[in-house]
C-alpha cells in the first residue's frame, strides 16, 4: 500500500460505463453489436435498420428511438389512425405493416433490457484485474482525503466495486451501500440510514457506494421492500419478487422514488461539499447527472472536475461546457475541468490521476 502524506483536497469518485470497460464490459456501442449476434427475425430487422442510420450510434440512441415509436403508438388518436391506415415501415427485409412493426419494437426493447443483465453480469475471471486496478486507485484517493474514506457514485449496474470490497485480502474494507442485514428475513434490505452509520473500527478502508441507477442484483419484494441478492438475472414477477430495481437507459420518472431519490440526494449533497470530483469513463449524456455537476462547478470557482476517458475532452465540450449560461461562465468551466485522455485499468493512468490531483492542490485559490 502506498503511503502518501501530503494534504490533498477532498475527492469524490464518479464512475461511468468507461470505468468498467477495463474489465471487458461492453461499451454502449459494443452492446449493440453483441445484441445483434443473438437475435433474429423482426427484432433483428429493426435493429439492423437502426444501425444503418448514421445518427444512431449506440444502444441508448436505439432505446430513445424505440421509446418515441412506442409512445406514438400509445397515443389514442394516432393509434386509431395507424390501425385504420397503417403506415409501412422500412426494414432491410422490406416494408412492414405498422402493427407488426410496433410489436417488434416492444419485443426488441424488452430483449435489450434482459440483455443488460447478461452482458453486465460479473465475470469471476476478471477479479484479479479488478483488485489490481481498484486497489491502486481507491487506496490513493482515500489517503488523499486524509481519513481513509471515499464516496463513490456510479451510474453502472455491475457489481465490480462490491466484488472488490469482498475479495480484497490486503486490508479490511467497510463497504456501505445502503443495505443492512435483517436477521429475521435472512437478507440484506434497503435502509437509507445505513449511509450514516459509523465506520467499522477494524476497517482500514471505508467506502460509501451510491449506485444512482440501481444494480443488477437489486429486487423489490411483494411487500415493497428492496433486497440486495447475489444473483444478477433480470427479475419479473416471481413468487418472492415483483421486479428488478434499475433505471434502464432512457427510462424516466423513477428518480423521485426510493432508493433512487435518496441516492440522488446524496449526490447533490456531495456536489456542494466536495472540492474535486474524479470522473472516470462518463460521457456526460445524462442531463440529470450533468445538472448536478454544473451546480458543483457553479458553487465555487475552486471546485474542480478531473475527467478520465479516451474521449474526455470531446465529451466535456459537447455535453457539459456547452451548457454554460454565457461566455464568461464557459471560460470559467474550462479552467475548472481538467480532461485526461487515458484508459482506466492501465498503470500509467493511475499516475496521471495522481499528478492531476497534486496540480489541483498547488493551484492558487
């Protein structure tokens, strides 16, 4: 373990999909390619038609398009007209009747959601790399904070951080994820107060994990409780559970429900008090998350974002800085955001992050 004694600003970690790319989880574009190899018939016709459209670059764009089509069909006026005068929709295999086309759209949307669970399920063969990559990063950041503690926010569904905490034999990791054990029910259930509990005395590293969009292994029971289980398959109406607890890509409206409302509230609070956010592998294409980052930058000119991604500079410019209120604010944002063109999981990236944090400390207020 590296012992760094210099005083660093408070750092909060934010992980996007690119952070898990180091462990061979697919990007949103690769997800689309993988899905195309596993489907056939009408679903594949529609997917292939979308993939030939230059404006549609990844699975999030496909879901957005599917939502528009399905929403149009759900409009009573349009539905009645489409049923009476069905438009013909183009696919690679030829034109298709609207009724059949929209049925395939709904089927494809469900197939995508199910595939999220299979493509992002944890691979035990990647455990050693997870331990190496996150062991190096999380220990450094916790030491930078001066208290061996670190808050981690993520939009990822995968269980990489949980697996790291359970399997790191070099130290005692206290992972707080919003769930506590119920001895009567013999399970781990959502408890918003868990984030406020005191650190386990024997722990050498304390992590608070906030999974803003849910997790592959979160389930809602029939009595309305949220349970964290080990299995990662998609759940829909079993004897014990009613649904999986995820905010799927492009899905709206769940941010006001628990556990998502509590998790988002903690993120907003962190944006007000953290001096520096280290953002790894996030594309800044989520308006709700972007608003919170923008508020972080506006809260104080001393607040910083360090963004790590092969396309960090482009993503920041296209989706974040462009939302500045005026030219002066845009220039201020450009000084507050540092983009590192790097891939998480490579040894040199940890050094780049470390150097960037040191530079933030040295900059005059």
